[in-house]
C-alpha cells in the first residue's frame, strides 16, 4: 500500500486553527492576502486541497483521514466484533476516545478544525477574487457545505443528542479565518452549532442549485440535501428530514444484487451520492480497507469481523446474507466474516460517504416518527425489495424498530454505529457468543486445505464498560474527548 502525504504548500491549512497549535504551524497571512485568494482558479485549488487533506492526511496507519471517524464509530457500536489485531482495539473497548491525551483524539480534532479554518477562508475571501460570479457561488457553496459537514461531526460525537439537551455545551465555533493571534473561544451550545449547520447548508443549497458536477467527490445539491437530511434527523425535525432525503436520492437508483457483492469500493456505483476517489498515486484513505476487508488475500488486519448475532437479523433470502462466512484460516478460525468491503485488484478502494439507501432509511424514519405510516412503510419496503428480503407489514412488529434495525443491516461499516446510538439515546448492546450454560457456541468452518470441522465461534470480547458496569444509554464513554493540548492552550474553552 503506497501512502501519499498531502502537502498543501501555501494554503491556509498552514495557519494555526481553532486556537490550537497542536500541529507545528506558521501563519501565512501575507501570502493569503496577495496570492492564494487572488482568483477563483486559485481558490479551486484550496477546495481541492482541503478535500484531500480531510481524506488523505496520514496521521498513523490507523488514522488515514476522515475514514478514521467512520472506523471509530463502528468499532464502538453493536455489530462489529473487533479482533485484538491492531487498529481500533482501544476504541472498541471504550478506553480511547474518552482519553484526552490519546493520539486518535488529537488527530480527529485537528482534522476537523483544520478543514473548518480553510473553509472559513474561502467563504470570507472568494467574493473579492478575480473570476466569474458563477464560480464564486459554486466555491462558496461547497465551502459552506464542507464546513457544515465538519460541525455536524463535532455535534454528533462530542456531545449527547440534540434531542436530549439542545443547550448542552459542546465545542467552540469558529467562522472567521484564524491566525496565531486569534483568541480561543468557549464551547458553544448544540443549538448554536446546529443553527450554523442549517444556515450553511441552506445557503449552500441556493448557491449550488444550478451546479452540475462531473465527479462524485464534489459537493452538489444532492450532497447538500443529504447533509440536511442527516441534520434534521439529529434535531428531530422528522418531516424536514424525510423531504430532504427524498431530494437527495433523486436520480440515484438502488444498486443491483450483483453490485452489492462487488465490495463497496467504487464511486461509480449507481447508489453512491458522495464518495472519495482513490487512485494508484493518491490512496492513503484506502488503508482503511485493511480493517474492513476480511476476505481478500491482500488485506492485512482482518480486524472488523461481524458479531454472530448480527447475522441473525438477516433473512436467509436477503442478498446481504450470503456475505457472511465463518473464517477457517489459521489464527482466525471461528470469526464471522461479513464480506461487504473488498479491495480492488490493485489494493485500493474508493470511500463511500453517502448512498441513496441511507436516504431511503432517513425518509422511512422521518415519516414513521411524524406519524405518516404509509409513506414510512413504502420507503422501508422499497429498500427491502431491492435487497430481496421480506417486506414489512403491520404484523411484522414495531415499524420504527424495524427501520432502525434495517439501518444497522444496510449501513454496517459506513460509520453510523455510534452516532446512531448517541442520536437515538440508546445503549450499546453486546453479548458474548455463548450457550446458556456459558460454554462457547460451536460453528462449522472449512480450513484452507478443505477440512470441515467444528470450532468455538468468536463474537464480542468486550461486553461492558471499562469500569465493569453494563452498557447504558447516554454514557460519557460514548462522547469523544477534547484533546488535552487544546484544553491547555485555550483558557476560554470552559468560560461560558
């Protein structure tokens, strides 16, 4: 795997951001004023570089840009049984993300606030640049949407649900370009953060209304509507969430059964609304497949195995059911593979950010919570029909519960596990793969030489919090810590 470093030589990523000198940065104000933002053509490189920074910044092997957020969220959820081999073991055990000195805690914070600062510069400087008004609107719209995306992640992982307490203090808001002289700001409330997110996304929706993109990594009106759908869902604005989801998925058909088995590695998939493209030259984000891919010979860690009880959620006729397989390889015997993600032949893979399936599920949940049962069932069954699983009927059980289970089934490995638990104010649910008498459950495997035998099935190895207590809803263990260095260098952080 070739790891490509991203150096954006004269861009404002070099400016210290969020009043945190976590990285060794130096202000470049003179260059910013005279060169970088002189033209829309130059600002285009800022947007491109910012996107690459978000995705391809290599902190460590276990932190390849934004995909580290996705892997962390899934490791802390219900359905990924993380092995002891590398990667996200400490996130899985709930020891890492509450630790303000942990390297991943520092990396993820830095990643988001660096991107926020760069988008702030674009938003505030593009109007004065040389270039067409059309280009200025497009660049500003993409910057606003990307800033909203970052703040949505901060709101989703650094505090409990908006619906629990919208006044809860979370993280600082920065909407102006920063330098070393910028004074640190105190934590803002969730309400203030979501107000900014909505303002940015609604502004971006207007600015990008007529923009037609040529690559799915670029932000267009469909991506903006998808981000609005996620935001409204977090806020409990159910009808708005459903409407935005309907708008986002327009023109993006659900994939075929054959496409579902291809490995979730190609942005050209008809269902993908937004994704990050990987190439032989630019492939840092692909490293995440070494955790997700548990079947390709070129994969290395094989660490994101499935909880065996997760398999029980699927009907045997479901096209996703055939992706399960008990591992028979030496050292991995008895683990349950879920072969959803696979490397391409050249050991790279595009990163999925948003799919129409997610939008069908947001629409279903929004309609269900708003009391529009018929529409909710229609949206849920559209997805279920595409996955060839039994359709929901009123005799199937509680509609909302069925929708939330379908989210777990459909979005496994795409970064929604922990954020959904926080959003819905639910508890992590894990149990060891044991018989009622406490003995291991036996499973049948086939070894590489063709021998069929029974071995102990491997499931969750962590079934409670580090303090020994049972998992519970709204636990501090779910919330990401603010880095210790940020706390020390921003004395205003807790002045509210």
